[in-house]
């Protein structure tokens, strides 16, 4: 696997893994901002991220990172074999 592709997969995978954490942070910030207003006794916000979506983000991001790592290891092994064959032929 080419290095730019592997780096892109790792970065995008990490962003997908972090998505639920960032969404929770923004959700809590919205609740705090609404509760800080005077005269507000309760807040109900719709749209908190479902567990299924959280698991999907984690699984997809981890899969992307795993593919990048395994693809990079496979490429190094192939390059080493080609170099060994080239030195034997010379």
C-alpha cells in the first residue's frame, strides 16, 4: 500500500473513532449552555447519537486503521523479497 493512502486511512479512521466522543462533548455543551440561561429548569435535546451508530463509527475507524497497518506491512515484505531477488540475480 502506498504511504499517502495508508496515512489517509489512519487519519480518517482515527477521526471516525473519535466521532462519538466529540458528539458527546457538543451534546453536553449544548445542555450546559441552555441550563445556564435564567428561568430554565429542564432541557430536552433530541438527537443524541445511538449506540448502533457509535459502534459503527468505532468498527469502521478501527477497520480502516487495521487495513492501513496490514497493507503497509505487506508492502514492506514484498519490497524486501524483491530486493533479495535482485541481489541474488546480481
